[in-house]
C-alpha cells in the first residue's frame, strides 16, 4: 500500500513538473510552432496535387541555412536582453568580403569575413558594456555604417564570385536533403546548445537578460559577457553572409531588411523573449526550422508571394498574444486554481 501511494505521489509530481515545463513559453512556443508547421508541410500535397519529394526537404534545409546563423546571432543577444540590429549589415559585409577575397581560396575568404564580423561585434559590445548605453541606437548606427561600407567596396553593384567549385560544394546534396551549408548551420546550433546548456554561461546570459543589476551584485562578469555575445553575434552573421555569397556566386551590398525580420520572427518563435532572460539554442533551432518550412510550403503549394508575408504577420500576432502580460496572468490564475483544487481532493477523499 505504501509503495503504491509513493508511486502515485511520484507520478503526480512528475506530471506537474512536465506540465510546468511545457507551460513555459520558451518550451511550448518552439515545440508547438514546429509541430504545426510540420503538419502543414505534410499536408501540402492536398493543395499542390503532387507528393512531397526529397528535393522539397532539401529546399527547406537551404532556406534554413540561409536564415539560421542570422537567427542564432540575434537570438543569443536577445536572451541577454540586448538587440543587435547590425547583424543585417554584418551579414552583407561578410558576404562581400568572402566573395572579394576568397576567389582563389574560399577558406581565406571565410576567415576574412569571420574576422571582420568578430571585430565589429567586439567594438559594439565594448561600447555598450563600458558606456552602458542601449544596444538599439549603437547597432542601428553600425548597420547604417556597414551598408555604406559595402556600397563603397562594391561601387553600389553586386559582385560576382568566380570560384564555381566552391559554389557547387556548399550546395551539393548530402543524403538528398542536406548540404554542407545547412549542415554547418545545424552544427552551429548544436554547439551553441551544448555550450549554453551545459555550462554556467547559459544561466548567466539569462540572468543578465532578466535582471542586469542583480547579476552584477551576484558577481557575474556582465561586461565581459556582453562583449562576448556581440562578438559571437558578429561572427555568426558574417559566416552566414559568406556562405550565402558562395552559394549565390555573388554578394549584394544591401540584402534589405527581410533577413533581419525573418531572423527576429524565428527567434520569437523559438521562445526568446523581447524583454530578455529567456530562450535556448534548441528553441531557436525549432523557430528557424518553422520559418524555413513555412517558406517552402508557400513554394510547394504555389501560393502568391504575399501569402508568405501574411503568414509571418499572423505568426507575429500570435507571438504578441502569447507574450501579453494579461494572458500570462490569466493562465497563471487558472493553473493556481487547478493546483488548489487538486490539492483539496486527497483531504476531501480522506474524510471519514
């Protein structure tokens, strides 16, 4: 009897723990988004009239590769309560440097892009941390300056990349559904998940994003962490731009705001909060996959181009609703009421 009661108690505790975990937006949002999009992707033949093929999955993974490093870059800064608008400019600079310097040695082109991105991020992080100024105006100024720099480097025109072997290599199919570019992007997410999930760095970043003053009092090296995450953000954005430049065999001095907007949507779908202090790389991975699959659904079903923008707008509306304090308080009250009623049941049942 005692063993059975103990088992029941453990079962109830486990269910409550799981319920709390999946009730958190950083856990629920990425999982629900990805499951819904996967279901829509699986049902897309009903609209297209043809079965899904491995090439459709490959195209989705290419979209993931194009967006992934940018989403990871901006998502990590958002976890720490910052917002790096300059990633779009660093993305363009990385592609331009890789294309212009990597014609004979693609690896050297990537190294030049990554070094420049890291330097830009480190300077920004230093200014934000040492002067304690908001990240938005600093990164916005950097974004504008970087676009001016890429226009100067290219004369305002797209620059062609002449190394056809590198272009073919980054996009060659692996197992029919991946490419070296998408595989490198996936590895970056997994490495970030291991580092931020298996070390105290992840906890410190969330603590900084949640309450920076308390983090300083607790002895967290806030300034070093801010410099580090902006350096990493610049590195990832530049690497993504370099790989995209090789894939397209050209570099555009101004990729526009769409990559930045989609990266933010992917980060929010991945459970990252605009207020900071919440999020994880695996959630960012799920959010990025959701955005890439949505774009592929539109392509497979031959929907009008504006459908993509409408879908993203609808997603943002859902995110805003989930993030609203009123809805969260209502959920907490409902959960507290259910917990209270559950706690009353054993005592009621034990009355003589």
